[in-house]
């Protein structure tokens, strides 16, 4: 592409259009050698737009004229998407770039002034030759470390907020280091629940460096804790070396430890000090390393992990935010260097017991994150004016913005689970400098016992490519079946053909569901799965049923573009896969004749005879499942029955009532099948009432 400011550029929420010849910028047409047109769907706009603009910027594209079309955006109040949109537009601009703002009627008169202020006070400067970006704003945009930006936003998956304010320095409260540290300690101590949890306990404290160490020392004295303080900056980068050091020095303390506290405070730019470069802190996602170390320390004594961080409401921002603060003199003549991005976690309870989080947060907490974790936000007095946690005046970029940043504390219970293993996550993070994330892949989700193992065996035998579980970065599970059964002849270094999970909760720790290549859901008779899994240690039968319903419904489709495969379809396609899957995964050209199918069935019989269903380190569940069909299983896990015993009918009827109560439309669309459940459920009303055949309700009343 041509360099220099010769391009005519049109940017909107739906498209990016670049040309080098004169034309009506508001009417983009098809692309050729000197034209570029890209359109974005609603799911892709936020990640694809930023990555596309960044690529063109790196190729030297600069705009002579630029149309910014804000149609379809909310300009009634400041929000992070508006600021991000303007930032990426300014990345393609120079001080000579002439701006045209659309829709034109939005920018006329007093209303236009208000809209400009909402968009950004540094955009819309006018002179005798037209409208331009402010020089100070452009210099701030140019000064951003692009590599750090790429890493902190996880290649554009997280939101970006450039906070440019030439008066930033004047807003900070002047204070000595000791005053700032004491102010932080007081803010933490005012959190009643945190003080109650930590008071007089034996705890480990993970801190960034000397500032966090001083905060920890003061806090431990105030709360009368017995503290062992570890500075992350002093630790090696190798996970094995760190764990060996901790065992050698602290094993006795670890065995009686009751909590691990992670403090993020660091009120100076450590990168300016050479002794800190190349440490764990010289990494955009240092928190993930801290959480992995906290888990290692906490799990032997089943301790509590307590993590402090900055957060914004997920429903307001839609994803985690990389906040960049840029300072400059009041006249905006020369913008100073922008500070490194600070991660703002987007976390919020969307219901009483359901948590939503941004992409980075899911990957950070993937090792620990569970429904029983507690994320508690609290108000800090005069928070916006403090050097709190190294985030300079962490307030919204514009008055009235929906983005409000506050401190939060996460309480995560850690239990001893031998399958937990963070080796893959640690090495990936250290090498790639960002958490793992899957975009544009094939994903399969099903409850245990629905046929997932069979699909994986067939795919790996037919294609020679691996299938992986999303747990592969967090535990010893999730490995390719070819890793566990070398006789399958799988090329384990090949691109995985499929990723699998047993719930969307687990899948979202690694996968961006809106950006998948394909999504397949396997559904099996809920009654069969209930009888396979029931009698977990809960209080009552009704509690068990409700717990099962939540798990089962978590697999049912919500978006409408999923491929639904029923367990019966898999059984009918023995030795191969249903045609819908062969076409979806582009493997319909492989051999599916009777001889090929018989050969694959023979392979499964051999694996069933030789595999070890007690080996927890290597897909023991897949081995057990294949033994049930093609061998003999001695595992205590029950298999799903083909027929429902009469004595279980009352609980199946109750199960159907709960399913209708929770998601009547989904039940009507996907679960009303012959020989499923009690066989008596006819439909669910819109209000969530289960309607049975007359004799079914009569029998239920008699048995009760």
C-alpha cells in the first residue's frame, strides 16, 4: 500500500474504506489495488476494527482526508467505545488530515458542540482550512507503545481507553510516599469483610515490589496478621524454580497458611529502573503469574486467595479495558510520554449467582474461577484523585461517562485437586506475552456422558489431527486423545480440528463464543443423564434436581446459529459421524464406506482393551466411555440407562417441571422427543408450566 498522507479514508461502526482517488467518501464501493473495503458484523466490530486499522497504520497508511461517521453510535454520553473509535481513527491521521464528521446534522450549532464534547474534547479543532485533530491529542496517540498496546488489549480483544488530559498533573493530590502508603492501608482496612477475613490469620502476601511491601507490612500490623511477604520482582521467571524455592523456604508455613493476599500497589514506573527489566513485572499480564503462584501456595492447605484489582462494571464496558493515561502541559503544545496500560477488569454479577467477566479476566482466573467465588466492589473515598495502585487518577475520561473504575476484591476458595496444572498456561503466557485465547475455531459443548469422547475418537482417527479440551491450559486434562493413545497415529503438532468443553462456563475461559468458526452442541435424554449423575452430596432431592437442571440448560443453545446433534444420531453413525458434522468440519471427502467404518470400530475395540480408565493424567474419562461400549468397564461411575425404571418416574416428572420453569421455549424447541424423559411431557407454557398427558399427572399424584 502507498505510504504518506495520500489516502482518503471512511471509518464507521460498520466499515473501513480506504482509497487513493477522489470520490464520495460517504459512498464506499468495491476494492481493488488502491482501494480497500472491509465491513464488520456486530460481533466482530470491536476486535476486528482495531486490528484492521492497526495493520493499515503499520503499513504506512495516513489519511489526507477522513470521514468519521458516528451513525449507529450512542453519542448522548461519553463511553469507552467512542474513545476507542476516535483513537484508532487518529492512528491514521496527521496534523494535516482534514476531518468530516457525519451525520452532519449532529454537529451543527449548540447540539454539535455538546456531541463534540462527548466524543472527545481533543477532536474537532477548526481553523481556516477545516477541522483537524488537536496536535496534543495526535502526539499522545503517536507516543503510545504499540507493542504494549497489542499485548495489553490481547490483540484487540479487550477494550482500549486512552485518557488524554493536559491537566492531569494538577488533579493529583500532593502527598509524600509514606502518606500515600498509609492512605492505601486505611482504604483497605475500611473494607469490613476483608478485615474480618484476614484478621489474626497466618497469610502469605504477594506484592509487586517495595511499595506493595510497605503497604503489606503496615496492613499486617494493623490487622494483627502473621504475614510472609513475597516480592514478585525478586522471583525468577521459571515456574519450576519458583515452586522449588517456595517449598525449600516456606513448606512449614505453607502447610498452615490460611490465605494468600495479592496486592497490586506500585506507585512508580518500574520500567525506568533497569534492575526490574526482564522480571515477572516486566509483563503486561503479571497478575496471571501472581494468581498461579497464589494457587500453588493455597491449595495444599485449601486456603483462600484474596486478590485486589481495579474493575469496571461488565454491562457498562462489555469487556476488560486497557487504560492508558497520557499527560501534557495545559497548552497541549507538547504531550508527554504515555504511561503503560493498566488493566481494568470488567466483572459483574448479572444475576444472584451468575458472574460475567471480560476476556482477560476469564483467562486470569481460569485456574480458580468458579461459581462460588465472590467478587466484592467497595467505595473508596476520593478515589479519583489518588495515586491508587499506580493508576493515575483512574476516573472516567469525560464527565458523565458510563465507565466508572473502582477497586474490587476477589475471594476464591482453593481446594486440593490433583488434576490442576498451570504449566501450559505459564509457558504460553511467558512466551506469547498474553493469555491464550481461541478465535475462529470449532467448538463442541456437551454434558458428560453425551458422546463427546466418541466424536473426538472419530475425528482424530479420520483426520489424524488432534482434538483438545479447553482445560488443557489449566489442568492435566484436555490433552489430545492421540497423546494418550499413540496407536491412533495422530499428528499431535497439527492444528487442532476441534476444541471441546462440558459447559460454556468452562469454554469461556479460553474461547470467544461470538468469534467461533462453528459451534456444535450434543444433547442427550435428560432423564438418562440425570440417572447417571444423580445423588451428589446436596441437601435434598429437589436441590439435586435444580443443580442438574442448571448444568443441563447451560448447554442448550441461545444464539441460534449452533448445530444441534442428538446422542441417537451418533449411535446411528457408528464408525463415522453424522453427515451434518462431516460437512461442517469439511471432512466429507474422507472414506465412509462400510470397510472404513469397520476398521475404525476395530481401532476403538483395541483401545478399549488396552487403555487405563484409572489414569487421571491421560483422558481417563474417554477411556472409560469407550470401554463401556467396546470393552468392559470396572469404573464406579454409572452409565446412563437406556430405559427409565418405573420407580424413578416421579423424579423425572419433577425434573421436567423444573426444566419448563427455567427455559420453556428451549424445552419446546429441543427436548420434546420420542422416548425422552417421562414420555408424558407434551409442552411448556410461556409462563413455564409443564403440561403432561392426563395419565402422567394422575400417576404422579398417586405416587406422591
